[in-house]
C-alpha cells in the first residue's frame, strides 16, 4: 500500500482507516484479505473464504466495503461482487452491522468486524436469511458457484480471488510434494565399544563390600564374532536411617504466678453525695477578724434588712400623704 497524498491526516475518520489498514496488512489470518483502494481509502475490497462445513466451503468471495465520512460513528455498507447464491450482486445487503441498522452499530467495531460478521451470515437459511439482498439458491448450485469463484477476476483489482487469498499450506500438501526431503531410517550396525573394567587396588579398599563381588552368572557369555561388553560394577552405598528423637517440651514462660490485685467492692451509700465544690474553710493561722467575716458572710445581716424595711415604709407613707 503506497503512501496516499491529499488526505487530511487530522481527520478522525482518516486516522481510524489508516490504522485499520496497517493492522489488516499485518494480520496473519488466512480466512480473509482486505485493503483500501489506492485512490479512495473509504472504499475497501475484501476477499473472504467460505465457511467450512457448509456448501460454501472452498469458495472465495470478493466484495466491497464502503465507509461513510463519519466513520467510525456510522456503519459501513457491503456489496457482494462474486456470484455466490447467498447475496445479490452490486446491492447493499441488509445485515445487523451495515447502514440498514445504524442503531445497532458501535464505534468500537471496524472493518474486521464486518468481514467476520459477513462470514457468519453465509450459512443462514430460512427466516434468518431474509433481508435486502438475500438469495436462496439450492445447495448444488451454491457448491458449483463456490468452485467457480476461485478463478473469478475483480474488474477493479484485476486479480483473481485465489491470487488475492491463496490457500493456506497444509500437512497433506507438504507430504505430497516430492521435493520435500524425507528423513530416512537410521540403523545402527556398528558394534558398541567394550568398556574396560575399573582397576581396584588392595591399598585403596581394605575390605570391599559383598555386593561389589561379581559372580560367574553376572558376566555375559561372549560368542565368537559378537562384540564383548562388560558391565561396570556398582558399589552399594549403605543407608543409615536417622535415630528419631523426641523434642523436649519448651520451658514455661512464667514460673511463678503473678497475684492479681483484689477488686474493691463499691457499695452504694444512702447518704446525700457531697458537692463537688465544698465551702472554703478558714485556715487556723488567719486572724480572728478574718474568721468572723467569713462566718458572717454565710448569713444575710439583720441590720441591713431592717434598714431596707424602714426605708420602704417611709416611702409608702410619703406617697400616701401626697395622694390623700
């Protein structure tokens, strides 16, 4: 895909289309191939492989995807170009993710979503296949069109469907290829070299264990013409089981008990509780005059009360004399 000029790269639709074009160019999937046109990135040409297990298996179908200027906020339109027996040709087909159902479209979907969704709509039949652009051909006719679709040439791309989407390599084709090297069976016909027995001196081992002594039955008999092999004696290693020991209990953390202090019982008293602010008591070292003043402050003075009463009587008498 060559670099396109004259496009506003700040446009959100152009950014999204260029991003999806790069992703699909690097997509390793062998079920579809898609790319925008060189002169118009809003028109894509795609080649789709027929779903396996259906009458469309083995077929290759070419179609157009028309993206609106508000993409990806509005859905694309799909028009089938290869005769298939399922959809009409050069007609905008009605599927849940096309321009016929804008209320179901989500901006997170893209061109790959439309391609995979179209592949899932191929095997539908009956009422599920009803809509604008839908066809109902018999199964033998669909199989015949699937075989012919591989050599169909797009007038815009000038390429066959098989050239746009080659068949993936399989294990059967690799085995049928005579140029593929086949690994030959390797048989070992050479005798195995004999292993010399180790030399053990008496100085190094004072008393060899009984298991290290070889009997005549352990030594294989060698026939003339056959290679002689000797087994390497293996010294047995005595296994000594550990003596089980019982763990001693841990020392007590506290040897002597700490006596808990007795809790004093609080008994409710029937007497009236004392006030929080008792009357101040005069100290013993104050003079007698200060003590007398403190004692006299507790009671109101009688002379003062008498003087107030006399003044009130005189005031009442003066008012009564003026009135009467």
